[in-house]
C-alpha cells in the first residue's frame, strides 16, 4: 500500500514540511482505519490520581515531553498539548479491553528513553534542555525498538488530532479545522459512544 511507504519514509525524517507530513499521516490513518477510538474511555478520574494509577510522575513527564517533540508548538498548527494528546493516552490506557502487556508497553518506552538519556548525557531525560531532548529523540529514533515505540505514540497523537471531541482529544474540533476535515455525520452521542455502544450492540444482538 502506497500510504504505508509514505509513512515509513516520513516517520524517520525530521526535516520535512510539518503540515504536509500531518496531512499524509492523517489520510493514511483514515484510509487504513487504524483508529483506536474504541479505546477512548470516558472517565471521572482526573489529574494526578489518574496518572498515578497508570504510571509514575517521571514517566508521565517524559511521555508528555516526547509527545511535544513529535508534534511541537510551531505556530503553524496545533501541538500535542493543544489536541490533548496526553489526556487521550490516559483514556486509551484505561480501556479494560486492552491487554496489560500492551498497556505496559506504551509506558515502558519512557524508561528506555530515560536510560539512554543517562547513558548519553549523564542526566535523566527530565533534566535535559529542550535542545538536548530533541537531539536525544533523533538519536534513539534510529534504534528499532524505540523507533517502533515512538511510532505507536505518534499514531495515538494523530488519533487525538482527528477523533471526535467526545472522546477527549481534538478539543473544539481544532484538528478538524486545521486540516479542513469533514468528519461526516452522524457524530457519536454520549449514549452511543464507546464503551456504551458495545453494550448497546450486544443487547440488540441478544
């Protein structure tokens, strides 16, 4: 599939036009239907209580920094922070249908990056300067295991950019507006959003 070739080529390039890259990945995500929208769990847990139930504060800070490197604030489009990428990740990780190994995988990469920071800069990742953090991500993105981990997080970032706001990402339709994307109708409503939609379907089938 041509889209996959585009993804593989551009995921490793850090010098391409940002908006062109986002448009290409967005189209690939849509056409390949690789969204994890069924993993966005609406929750009443917020803030530090939710974070501490899933990961350490250091892991959270590392992941947030990495998200902001993958989709930075440039003034030319929404950043990872603007699209609530970290909150989307938290909702994703709460899904009871996710295998515990997958949940742990999305977090464990932060510790790998932290170990590499200590090896290369003799300091933890959170103690690096912004330039050092970006340089480190450029370095470790060439290492297969961390490269794959980064690609998984990049996929979740683009889901946050394009998902319906009911799922926590894309607040005020900021991603749709930037990409001039028409999500189509009907849009999900609370009663038929995940996970309630699954229960609804199961009741009707029964």
